[in-house]
């Protein structure tokens, strides 16, 4: 799915993102507010993964959203 659609409907997608990445908190989701770079940064922080790993995970997750 196009990230612009996810960003525009962040309230709907934030629950799905939290379900997928369980270490993200409600405060994280509010701070991210649909911003992909913020999401990637929080995932790096919470999971200790590289930028490339996180980018691929977010790509895979966003492409599976209907």
C-alpha cells in the first residue's frame, strides 16, 4: 500500500502496526503519527536493528496492508 494512504489513515493503521511490532507503545504511535521515518527510527531503537533491516520490514508490512 502507498505510504501516503497509511499516513492519512494512521489511527486505523497504528493498531495494526502495534500488533505487528509489539514493543511499540501508545506514546510511540502518537509520536510517529504516520511518519514513516519516525516509525523506522522507533523500530531501530526498540529492536536494535539496522536501518536497512527496518526499512525492509516496513516495506513488507506496508505492502501487506489492505
